[in-house]
C-alpha cells in the first residue's frame, strides 16, 4: 500500500513537472521580437535611435550588427555598453524584466554620409531591417516606421523659450515669433499609424502667454501654467490642431505660440519625431519649424503578452 502511494506521488510530481515544462516552453520566443517605433531623423553629422526588443530570459541575445537596404553601414551599441570601467561584461543587462522575457535595447548610429539624401526634398524610410544576434540566426525584423529627411538649413522665424516633457505622457513647447508670420498648418507625422495615440493643442492666447516673459527674469512659471500641467487634455488651454477653421494663425513679431502634446499612455510603441509648423513669413517665404518630442510606453506584463501574440500570430 505504501509502495503504491509512493509511486502515485512520484507520478504526480513527474506529471506536474512535465506540465510546468510544457507551459514554460510555450512561453519561449522562437526568435527575438522588435517592438514598434515611429522615428524621424534629419540629416546631421550623426543620428542615433534606440530600438527595443524582447528576448528569452533563458537565452538572451544581443545584436551584433544590422543591415538596412540603402544604408551601407550602421554602428551598433548594445544596452550593456556605456557603463564604464566598473561594468561586468558577463552581467546580463536589460531595460526591463518580465516573467519570461527581457526587454532589451540596441542603439543604432547612422552616419549622414551613408543615408541616401542627395537631392533637395529627398527622404529615406525603412520598416524592416535584418538583425544579426549572438548565437542566433539573423531575422528580418518589423520595427515600425523610421524616416530620414534632409536637415533644414533655413533660419527659423521662431525662438523657443520653454520646452518640457514628463513621465505622464505629455510635453509642451512655447515659442516667440521673431517677425510677423502666418501659420497655415500644424501636423504630426505618421497620421495613419498613430492618429489615435497622439493629440496636439495649440494655444495663442497672447494675454496669458506674455506672462511667460517672467522666465527670462526669474525662471519661475506662472501659476496657470503649473496648474495646466495637471489638467486633463480637454481642460488645458488651446485648440486641437485638427479643429476646423483654426488656420490661418496670424502672429505679429514678438507674439507667442504654445504647443501641448499628449500621448496615449496605453499604447505599446515608441515615439521620437517632431511636430511640424508650416506657414509663410511677412515677405511670403515658406517657413517650417520643428518642435521635437520623445515618449516611451509603460509596458506591463499584459502588454508584453499582447505584443507577443500579435507579432507571432501575424507571421
């Protein structure tokens, strides 16, 4: 009797171990998964972007190099680099740890000489790149959308006076026109892909905004501006940039314009690009101003599970 109980216990343990092992194996990635990134860069001496990817905790992989059609060479810097002399190279580094996976990063540095932007108005974009890892065959990774444009070489008619961002998925910038200007459009890139994940409001209430002049003297912010940072999007000053009849916006010299930018906190993609302000100067010349922004999602375990299901299910 005791022998039967002993063997029954052993069998239950083996079954439990087999089920746990099967469950563990079902959670392992066949290959690293890159998240979605929406990045825009402007041709400069060196442009770098950080990409995020998931890899198994049991066998974490690091990127050795990448190949992108149209770009001859890309310098790769993994997330374990840049820690200085005291960093232990055998230590596993990651951006964040989840139940079965690490979220790791790789920073790619693009040299302007290798980006094919020779003609005025030209651009270069990619959505996929071939990625090579340590101890892993190369993969063709969907990374979202990345675009490069020629750098703007014209002198801007705006002077940025204040900009800020927060971990509450919002940012802002206030600027002053150096000469009379007519703003004809304010837009964000990737409208089809991220329209539901970003909202921008423009404020040109001169009576309020001129109070920001105190920044030059004391550096302190008016109370209304501090309070607006705690308000919901609907209650902050300004008008959504898609609002009908908001354009044209006419500003005289030394008048203010403020942008409030809001990002969907539940999204799973990474943003690094600029809001584009387009219009005409008093002389009739086309003007363009870029208000840069950067925002990262707060990914919980359920977000990771959803990303994996979507990426692996889409193959």
